[in-house]
C-alpha cells in the first residue's frame, strides 16, 4: 500500500523474521501486542494446515510508533520472529555459507511462482524465489491489519469473515443471504471457520480425503464490514474507487483467483429490475434498503450498507503427489519439488482477508475525515454524520 496509509513488509518464509512498517496512522489509537497476537493466532488456525503451524507461535513485537498503549502518529514497526529459522540457518544464511554445498531447487511447482520467478530473476534456484513468494508473508500483513482494525474499532466498524466453500462443499444460498453481524457468529470456534456445523463437517471430510490422496483444496471465503458510513472512497479517479481497492487488496493474497462484491458474478444473470437495491425512507432510520446485492458499494463509494466481499482461492500448488514439470537445470521432464505444505488454507485466508479489508477501510477513513489524531478524525466524522443525519443514521447494519 502506498497511499495515505503506507504498508511495507519484509522477510522470507524461513528467514530470521518478518517485519511490517505501517505509516500514516493518526495518533491516539489504543493498541497492544495482545490485540495483534489475537489476529496472528486466528490466522494460524484452521483444519488443513501443515506441520509448520505446529512450530510457529506468531508474536508481534511492537518496535516503534506506540507509546503507553497508544499510537503517536509515527511509523509503527512490527517484528515477528520465525521460530523455524534455526532449522534453516544454513539454507537461509545471509553470508554465502550454504553456496555450493546445498542443492538448488530446480523443479518448479505448477501454480507457484517458482518458474516465472526463476526466469524473472535469472536464477536456477527456486529457493531465491519461493521464500518471499510464500504465503508466510501474510503474517506480517495480518499484524499490520490489526493496527488498522484498532482504528476501525474506535469509529464503530467491525470486520469479520467466514468460509463459504471448500472444494466442492459450500453453504447453499450463502451468496444471496442478507447478512448481519450475527451471520458470522461461531466462525472463530469452527475448525474450518464455517458458520454451518453440518457443512463444516463435510468440509473437514473433504480436506481429509484430499490429504489422503496427496492433494490440496481451494475454496471461497467471505469478508464483511459492518458500521461503515456512506461516502468513503471516490469515483473521481479509477484508482480511488473503493471497490477496486478492495479487489486489489484481496486478490493480492496468495492463491486468490477471483473476488466479487455483493452478489458479484450472480448479478450478470439478472435484469436491472431485480439486480439493484431499491431505496426506502422512514423517519426513524432515514434512507434504507431491503436488500444488499451491491455489497455496500455503489460507484466506488460506500453506500452505508454492510460491505460484503467473496474471494475464491485455487488449491495450494505444493502437492505430496507432485505434478509434471521440467528440471530447469537439466531441461528434462521431472516431478515438481515437494515441500512441507498445507492441504487447505481457506480458513486462514479469511483472517488475512479481514486484515486487508481493515487496511483499505482505515485508509479510506483517514482520507475522508483526515486529522493527525484520532480525536480530530472523530470530530470531523461526527460533524459529517451530523450533516447527513436527516437521511442516514450511523451504525445501521450492526443491529
Ligand atoms: C507456504 C508453505 C508452508 C506454509 C506457509 C506457506 O511453509 P513451509 O514450507 O515452511 O512448511 O506453512 O505458510 C506459513 C508458513 C504461514 O505462516 O502461513 C508456501 O509455500 O506458500
């Protein structure tokens, strides 16, 4: 992210640590390492994760930007050490210790960045590529997302997620449901973060079967934001449209191949008369909608309804029963390299999706309401909400 809120992450999957620097948060936001670790722990869970998650216990150390429990308006930097690093010290050494003694990874996995990365960086060792391409990097994003979430909490926004589909098993009709915050209750207590117990059991069976077959699975996760006021984002430039920025943020999660807002692709089948959310008015709640097919976004702006996004993930490319590839050193047919890997990461990806949505929404709040401190931002937001109070009453959607 390089806008009002600027996020930079660094770190290799098996290197010493991951780090994140988030610049642009106003001063005065309450934040603790415990808040960040809560999201890091949620990201590590989910049935279908590999053995690496038994090694890691992700903890973010706040190095700067927070004093006495509150942001001070300075860049916030975070450090997450990789517990697995001592097992990879030789392989991942900064000095050329392993060079010539450890074999290069020359059998790129179809679906991973191995081949394109080797071509791009002109190397025959995919280790140089896969370490940064690894989804381990999303731990740093999740930590930064927790900082953004802390700002959103102060302005009454809640960002949640759940799993809709794993492989061929899905929650029926979930795409068309009118969502409330209650629709997400129980996700965190379920092994695959699914809110339907019967479907969850089938999903677990599906993952077990894929694991037995040496295979992997993808699926669909859903992220929603409640309590977002209308008018965030902009249609003045293509790059400022909030839906586009949310699509970009979610599609940047490794393995995500498709993102939709609201009823998304389903809307393409309908006529205009049944595709849009008609506008009604009552004295008590101002303008309101009976449906939310648009997923809270119209013309690149929030419209005051809950924001609802679905993201589809392809199955993990690292397979116990590897696919055909080419040994790029020998230019001979081969089987793709085998790495320890997860079978299914859709439950974890929902948590990463929340972090990405938090970052985009926090930035949109800062853009709209400005200010160097949380107090200033809240004052500006309060006066805006007062101006539009005749038509719109805050926090609808959370009830
Ligand atoms: C990943 C491969 C696995 C996953 C990793 C992403 O790592 P390893 O090769 O060490 O077993 O566990 O995800 C994480 C480490 C994580 O924290 O999510 C990959 O190739 O993308």
